[in-house]
C-alpha cells in the first residue's frame, strides 16, 4: 500500500491511461481526485470500481481546456481530501492525420490548450500544495515528442512542449523537494488508439501494424503506464527528476 493516506489528482481519468493510473494508485491505497470532461464516461468508470475504492474517488466533471474550470476543480478536490501528493497531467487529444497545409491554426491552438497549456495551468495551481508534501508532478507526454510523427505536427509539438516544461519545472522545484518527470509512451491500447484505428479502412490491420512497431510485439496496457507513474510518484524514484521516461517497448531501438 505505497500510496496509503496520500492523494493523487489525475486529469482525463475516466478512460485509457488515466483510468489505468487511477486503478494502480487505488490498489496502493490512494485517494484519487478524478477530473474528466466526459460525465458519462466518468460515471461508467466509477461504477466499474469495487465499492470500497469508489469511496476513495472524488470525481469532478471538468474540461481542462477551460482554465477557470480547471483551477476551480483543483481547488475543490484539494479541499475535499485536504492534501495533494501527486498531479498526473494526462488528459490529451490527438487530431486525425493532417499535413501542415491542412492543419488550421485554430486546431493548433486547441491541441496546445488541452495537451500543453492545461499541463502548465494545473501544475501552476498545485505547486504550493506539493511543496507542503514534497510531492511530484508526472506529465504524460509521448514518444512523438522525440521521434516526431508524420502528419501530426501540432500533436507532436504539444508533447514536445510537455517535455521541455518538465525539465525546466524540475529545475525550479528541486530546492523544495518537488520532483517533476514525464512518461513518453509509444502505443497504448486505449479508446484513443481504438478510435484512431476505426477511422482507417482496415482497423484490425492498423492495430496489428501498431503492435509490431514495438520489438516486444504489442502495445502497452494502461496499467503498465500506471505502474511507471506509481514508481515516479513514490520514494522508489527519489533521485529522479526532470526525466523523460521512454515507455516504448523498445520501439526506438535498432535504428
Ligand atoms: N494511447 C496511446 O497510444 C498514447 C501514446 C502516447 C501518449 N498518449 C497520451 O496519453 C494521454 C491519454 O491518452 P489515452 O490514449 O488514454 O486517451 P483516451 O482518449 O483513451 O482517454 C483520454 C481521457 O481524457 C479525457 N479528456 C480528453 N480531453 C479532455 C479535456 N479537455 N478535459 C478533460 N478530460 C479530457 C477523455 O474524456 C478520456 O476519458 C494523452 O495525453 C495522450 O496524448 C497516448
């Protein structure tokens, strides 16, 4: 029970990687402040939990792209549980494949707002609480931050911004014992991944191709990313800060 009596706030936690992180932390005794813009998905996810764990969740419907809503949700979550030990900036969107010419500046702004500005704003809103608990921030970035991704300039740039933000904030907060790290998954089997595949002519072939991008021969599961987050949130990783952990099943090897 490595997170007993401790509190984690996770954005986008009703599905996918966020839900995987929440489950891993709940299994370790955590209380979870759970933010998601999708009320139906949030309710469905809550119902899937065993009752004892459901009581440990403070769910808040919140669109992280709306900064005032995000700040209010964070304040009310922290007030409810009385402390904060970890923030996981996970909520993110991936637009369909588009060339730079096809990508409107409005779309660039939307992607940056959800994937990066919300990461910045949520981190800003929790710094003072994390100084009290010597807590941690974990940003869910992407391997596209370091490898790039064809026809995904806005998305990859937003994920790169999360990595450089991680390193700079780690420097700023190290003196307070607050650590900041990022996780860069390659491919994880989530609703986001399945929706992307469903938009292609042959979804099964697409998922198979994506699985084979990893030398391990498969995508990650959400709880595998959750376990890396747990490691980064506990004393097990006490000498790690400013790191971009490449959770890629070996995908970047053998160039
Ligand atoms: N799935 C992958 O292969 C993969 C790979 C690399 C990085 N990532 C990153 O992991 C994170 C989670 O991805 P996922 O695959 O679990 O996505 P997902 O779409 O399966 O789940 C994302 C959750 O976030 C919520 N969400 C989305 N936008 C939101 C907003 N504006 N406000 C509040 N909640 C919002 C959704 O409602 C959903 O519950 C993203 O930041 C994504 O970029 C995913």
